[in-house]
């Protein structure tokens, strides 16, 4: 199985989680699907299909870190400061934003100055602000072979781990987290013990 293997029905199951639970997508909603890197294709297709089934209006935009690197290495300061009108209009159009982020080389932007990176991130931040303020949104990182290698796992094991972590009963998990929240809000000291972990947290007046 690869990131572009649509035959695995777990992609469709995950798409339903993103639409039904994460964003509560309903008939008539305008759904912006941002597909970052080709490894997200299977999930993008699943989300698109599920959006169509519920009567929503999905639209896909594609992006990649390789394009971002090209912009930062070849572009002028004016281009770095540019907020793409297409993305701005898309965020203003959308009721829902589902951002599918592929795993990329963590050193993709190596050699680019901090000033250039900051300028690029500022322009991206303006789009993110529109997403946060105006849409029901969710972000998800989709693994690939490179991420599996970084985690020192084979690819199949990495994907099994990914689906086990995402294909759960989120309504039940939400209730469990709420219970934990109530416990922590009424607790002065927390002691966390685990393999390689011994952490004590204390509240301060």
C-alpha cells in the first residue's frame, strides 16, 4: 500500500470522520480541500467523494513544499510578501476547509535565510487567519515512506499506526477528554509516570 493506493477502504472511512465529526459537513456546504503533496491523493479523493454524497460542493487546491522552496529561492521580496488571491478568495468562499498535509523532507527549506522564511510565513499566516476565522476546519498529516523511515518503521506498519490513531470513535473520545479536563481543572498537582517519563506539574496561585 502506498499513499496513492485508493483501494484501501480506510481512506474512505477517514474521509467520513473528517466530514461528519471534524467539520460537521452538511448539504449545501462549500468544502475547500487543500491537497498538499501527491501522497495525500487517496484521502483527497475520499473526502471529495464523501462531500459529494452529502450534497456539499467540494473544490480541490494543490500545493507542495517544492513550490514553496522555488518561491523562496527564486522570488523577489514582493513575491514573498504576496498573498495569493486565489487562496484568499477560496477561504472567503469556503464554509469548510480540510487541509491534507503530506509528509515532506524536514530539511526541504535548508539553506534558506531566516528572513526569507519569515516573510513567506507571514503571507501564509494571513491565509491561515482567514481559515480560522471563517471556516469550520481540520488539518491532518498524511504519512509517506519518508516519514516511516524517520520513525524507523516499515511503511505498512506506519500506515497501520496512522489509521489506528485516526479511525476511532471520536464522540466517545470527546466525552473521555471532557472527563479528564474536569479532573485536571480541579487538581493542584499532577504526576505523570511512564517509560522514560517522570513529570510533576503543580498549579500556581
